[in-house]
C-alpha cells in the first residue's frame, strides 16, 4: 500500500494510523484541530480540543481497551501512570450496595486529552506517519485495481485557513470523524447508497466537575454508582462516576435522563451528588471544585449498517464512533475503537485485496458492535422514557440481565463473569453458557435461602 489517509485524529484515528503504519509506506491523518503532544500550560493538564467536546468529561479505559492499546503501543500503561494516570479495579455500587470486589479487571483513569497526547506522540514517532491540518470534505472516486471497478481513490479536505479544497490520493481511506460523520452524504454524492443509520433515543445529559484530590478515599481510584430505574412517573435516580486523574485530581460525572439531565448550577450538582447512595461520591462532592461544571448531551445511541448497504466502494472503511456510538455511561467507546483497530489489522493481514470492498473488516467489527450495542441498549431500554426499538427476546434478556447484575453484588464468581463482560474482556455469550447459568442458579438459590 502506497498511502493511507485517516480522517480524524482522535483515539480511533490514531489507532487506525498505528495499524496502517505496518502496511502503508505513508500514512496521513487529516484533522481540523491542532494536535499537541506537549503537556498543558506550566506542566498542567492537557487542554481538550474544540472538536472533541466530550474531552472535558470523565473517561475510563476498560481492561480490554488497555490490553489492545498495549498491543499497539507497548509500555503505554507505564508511560501514562508515570504522568499521573491511575490504574485500579473498579469500585461498583448498585442501589446503594457496594459490589463484592473482583480481582483481574482494572480500569485506567486519565483525562481524554492526556491520553490522546501520549498516543499522538507515539504515533508521530513512526517516521512515515504525518498530520495535515484541515477538515475532511468528501471522497474522491475513480477506477481502482485493474480499472474494472470504481472505488475510493482519495479524500478531499479544506486546509486550515484556506477556502479551496485540496485532495490526497490514497489506496485506503479510514473515516474516524466520529458520531457526526458525513460519510453517508459523501457516498451518495459519489452514487453509492449510504449505510442505514439506526438510532435509539436516550436523551442523556451529564455534568462533570473536577475536584481537588486528597487521601480521603483509600482503595478507591475508579468508582461507578448506579441504581435501577424507578417505575414510570417517579423521580429517576442519578448515575455517578468518579475517577482519579493526573494532577492529583478527582473527576466526577453526574448523569441523568430526560427531565433529570443535570445543569451547571454548582449547588444543585453538589446536592444531587450527596443524594447518591455511595459514600465516596458524597465525600468528593464536598471537596474544592476546580473550575466550572462542564455539560454534555447525547440525544441517542446510533450505529451504521455497512454490511446492509448492498453496494459499497473499495478503498474505504470506518472506525470508532463513525461506526457506532453508544451511551457513554457504560464506557465502551474507546475500547470499541481499539478493537476496531485490531479488526483492521486482522483484515489487512488476511491479504484481502484493496480493490474490493472491505466486507471482511465490516464483518469483524459487527461482532464488536453487536456485543456493545446489546449491552448498552439493554440498559437503556430499562429507562421509562426510552420507547424502543425492542429486540426479539427483550423481556427475557432484561429479566436475566437484572438478575445477574443483582447477584454480582454478592457472589464473587457471578461478579467476575459479569465484570469480564461489561469491561469487554469476554463476549456477552459468556453469561448464557451452561457454567454461568449454573453459577447464577446457585447464587440465586443461596440469596433466596439467606433471605429466609
């Protein structure tokens, strides 16, 4: 491969560029924001980029995501920890009850801008990877291979500060422009069908505060506190999460749905945090707030069906949120992007010809998307305001999922398997295998016996 072009320089784009560097003589990342590998002002926090509004909010990297990043960037975890990131098993609360500790799964806590800056430094250390400042503005189509087929032969972009478009030729273009990608529009402009876009309305809002650190929470580095939804018509509980990040700070997010979306009022934020049934959340909420609250809203979860498009051009793939963007409460985004990168590597290693549509790649990432989508939407559909679409077998899946979640609070083996699934180490099929079904039945019987 002579040249590969990656549209977008966030986590998904940087990972795609790293994979492509093993297969292309030149890899070019087109990104509208300035990308910086340096630390923040006076050695402080790395500032978020304008094109990543969610960058100011809490991010955690699930254990599977960290394993994938270590695969592509050996020693990355140690480098991040040396810069102040944290690594620890998650502390989880459900309905005010702390779940039993489970060994083996660890979450990496770091701000999104810091993680991106380290990834960028690693990627640019590869001599044939470069960044062009500009905004992706379309695809170039033309003959590919022997000339008997049409496909994508490059990407149009508008260089920073310029009004005219430029074009970079490429043997492969990767769309990593995020959930608002214009890929469907660009395909239709070239005479190709746009991938079907499937949405589930969730109407999520969240507020993030950064608090001064301290030693008041021994053994707690990353925490989530969730409560099962209340019946329709009753006030819905908030979800809270906190993580220790670089700079000896706590980053705390409070999430709510529909009319319970949090606002920017600090007193209300603290009051709602104090109402969360998890002592560490209340303790951090009383610490010094370092700056204003930052808000973000997610109207829906969404995924694009690239395999169902019928016709799709050669020389083009998509990755990260451009493929599927989930409810961020479940923390699946960056780990999914890392798995997409590994799927791209497997596809390229398979010897699949570049002058044919990358169906094998899209088949691989569908496994990742289906697993993450099934987990996140099962939780979303439990919210009273979410009205579908409901998958086949939803009621049985919801009942069983709720049972496993509750039993994971007290049973270490159920908790271990459940955590392996939610951290994307294992496929959700693990929870329906005979061994797990038997363990769930034993745990349910023990819990029932204990209640008398």
